[in-house]
C-alpha cells in the first residue's frame, strides 16, 4: 500500500465518503415522510460500525428500521420502506451488472475471462435452486419467506410511486451508491498505476458485492476480498497489484469509516434518534 499514488488515494477516499450520500438519498426517497438529510446521513455512517458485528445486508437494514421507528413511523411501514429500498437496489444492481457485462463483453480490450471455478460455482447455485423448486417443502419454504416481503413492499412501492420526486430521489440515490463504489474501486486500481477499463471494474465490483451480501461474515469479510481480487486478476491485473488495490479499497470503504461510524452512532443514541 505504500506504493499507492496519494492523489488517486484521496480521490478514492472522497468517492468512499460519497457512498453514504447515495445511501441517505436512497432511504429518504423510499420513505413518504420527510426525513432530516443530515441525520439520515449519520445513520448510514453509523451502519458502517454496526456491520463489524453483523452480516452486510442485515445490520444496516435493522438500523434504518430503528431510525424510522424513532421518527414515529409504524414498525410495519418502516420495515416496508427499508424493504422497498433494498428491492429497488437489488433490481438496479442486477441491471447494472447485465449492462456492464454486455459492454465489457463486446470489446476484446475490455473482456474479462472468469476463473474456471466461477463456472462450477454458478452451476452449483443453479442446481441448488432447481432442487429447492422441485421439492414441495422447498417451494413452501420459499413462498413463506418471499410472500411477506412482497406483501409489505409492493403496497409501499405503489405509495412512493405516487410521488415522482421521492421515487427519483430513491432511484438516484441507489444509482449514486453503486456508481461511487465502482469509481472508488477504479481509483484504487489507478493508484497503483494499472488502470482497468471502467466496464470491467464495474463487473468486478458488482459481482464481488453481490457475493459479500449473501455471506454470513460481518461486512462480507474474506469473501469480498477474494471475489474482487479474483475478478481484477481475471481482468488482467498482476496478482500483487490486484491484492493491493482490493486492500486499499476495503481499507477506505470498510475499515476507515468504522471510527466515524462509532462516533455517529454515539451521537445519535445521545440524541435518542436511535
């Protein structure tokens, strides 16, 4: 990390900070009630501390629900609002992955050659999904898990859709969140003097973050680093540069915000916002 270009590192740090603005915009957009942007931003920062002890997709969501409940929003509505934000973010994530994968695949210069183990993992996931759908008990379990989510999310989404500005804010925030993470990873790679086409960077980040979101480890520790490193290596980076770029990226986006998140959490608790 000592060999990293400090100018690109500062750019990456600024982009890392901008991710919290995107997260605050996304939550505010999918809540019909008016929220303080500053406090909503602090809640997203506090989530960076909470993810140290919770899986990536759990701690932040629970904190947002608690925040909305403190704003006198009923618990079912608060959970539905956070659920809408997560569902929209998931759909946009998949769409961005498809778009950037298509862009990267149409150019031999930007093409990515996935490692062979990725095909086996993908085939295994398909087999597991088909097995679950083929067994009646599996279908009942899936229905029991999915039905409550859509029963809460769809009505809330329809309510927010009646306010175009709110909907635009929520979708714009989700897109800004993904874009700043992608650009941050690109800046971390550029800090070591080995720029990679942005389409390839986007595919690597979107794939790695998807893996991290389903891992039970706090913040996806271990799996995210491995997935991003493998992706950057497949994109043509030397192994040492890929590892260094990923370590810098995770330092700026995961570890560096932790003390700031702790301070934000303490402040919000003192103000009885959480």
